[in-house]
C-alpha cells in the first residue's frame, strides 16, 4: 500500500476466485495529490525510499543481471591454477595485474552490495569462483580486499551470515572470506597468530603488510568466536 502511494492512483481490489474464474472486482481510484496533503512528510519520504528500493531490487536482483556479470567473467581468459596462491603470480605483467585488480574490485562490490541480498540466481556461484581465482592469481590483492570488505566492515560482514536470505550465497561468502585468509597466510608465510596483536594500533603506512594481515586475521577470528 505504501508503494502504491507514489503512483498516480491507488487501486484496492477485492477478488473472489471460484472454479478458476474471477468473480466480481471493485476498484477505488484515489488521486495521489489529493491524499498527499493528509500524509505526514516523513511518511511520504519513507514511501519514496521504499519505492526506489523496490525498483532497484526488481531490476538488479534477477537472473539476467548475474548472467551478464558471469558472461563478462568467462570472456576473460585466466591461466590454469589449482593452488591457493598461483605459483607464477610474479610473472604476470603489470597490464594483466591492473586488469585483474580492477575485476577484483568490481566483483567484490557486486558480491557484497548485491549478491548477499539476493537468492542463488543462476551464475552467482560462478562469480564467487571467478573472484577467488583472481585473488589467487594476484595474492597481493587479498590484503586490500579483506581490509575493505571484511575488516573495515566487520559487523556487517559477520551480520551478513545471519541476514543473507539464501544458504548457498552464505556458503559462498564464507568460502570467499576463508579463501582470502588462506591466501594471506600462504603469501605472507604466516606461521602463527598472536592474540595480543589484534588490539594494537599504528598509523597508516607504518605497518608491514604481513603484520597488518596477522592483525586483521586475528581480529576476525576473535570476533567470530564471540558470535558462537
């Protein structure tokens, strides 16, 4: 009903179904601008926001959108890799790394802004797989990826496992986060985690990538334990 207010008219229909046929229909046409003056402004604003969200979900959270993203991914050839960190990652030229980095950022935004709010549409699993492959090919991107989408939004990332409506999507998100952690552990050769370092703070640029990775992983695991 709230969403109907933003149109030019609101229709209220009473229908009765009998033997698969529709019997009787009553329609009440209401002038939006006539009733608007009786509706508080805060309600009107909420209605517009709700309508915008509805249209976004209608046009974005669908199979065609995810198939489009998947087709872009599959059109880009990637070297074969079955390891957590691609053994020949240092041999990838700068142009290739730039392309992979841009793809990581785009796909990460698609996943954390769109996919986690949807159901297991066709092609979503392929997008997760492709992103994991990109992170393995460019292991140095696992740190900024984890920092931006997990560490800096830890409450959101942890809450995602509860609010995400689809179990398959939740599983893919969990695997993606664990994959990025495994990449950092292997790439920076982390052998142990000190629980004390999670709470330490330093100015930006003063922390070596390895120590930064250790702190973020430790913090994430500690917060995960608190959720149990």
